C-alpha cells in the first residue's frame, strides 16, 4: 500500500477538482442544486480511488487499506477546503461565525467525510473487481468457443 499513496492522492486530487468544477458548471447551467450536490465530487473521487487501487494491485482493498485510503481522501479534501473556510472567517472578522464554532463544524464534517470515504472506497474496489471478474469470464467463454 505504501507505494500507492502518492499516485492515489494525486489521482484523488485531480478527480475531486475536476468533478467539483463539473458539478459547479452543471448546477450553474441547469439551475439545479442542493446541499447533496456538494457530495458528488467527493463520492466520485473516493470511488475512483477504490477502483484505481484494484487496477494497480489486482485485488480489492482490505479493510485496513480501505480505512487508510479513506483517511487519505479525507485529508486531501480537507486541505482543499481549508482555504475556503479561511475566506469565510476573513470575510466576516467579527461577525456571526466564531472560529471555534466553524472549526467544530468542520471537524464534524471531516468525521462524516471519513466514514463516507470508507464506504465509497469499498464500493469502487468492489465494482472494479466485479467488472474484472465479468471480463475474465467472458474471455474464458470466448476462448472455449474458439477452441
């Protein structure tokens, strides 16, 4: 797992950013959007990491590896989100948002993101394994048919 951390974190970063931009453009063009829409980039990037792990190793992430990947996903997403939290605090220096309250909410959201990432990493790995299994079965059937 150690050799996969940097490539997977960079992959998560790019997928997360691309999905964020795509979702923002779609919600802006269509005019549809709600609080759940903001989860789509994180969900897509975490599932991609699970699938990418399977492609690199040929196996689903174990429970421990899935938790590590979930931590990686959460860390990268929080590092991307931190400047926006800072901008909210800087834009309203003495206003409604106390830094302690905002940090508490951010910590709670990070915990929820961590648990969701674990589920989505598992789903991505499971789906990639199913696709690989079906492909192998089809190739075996085709090999028998041509024999």
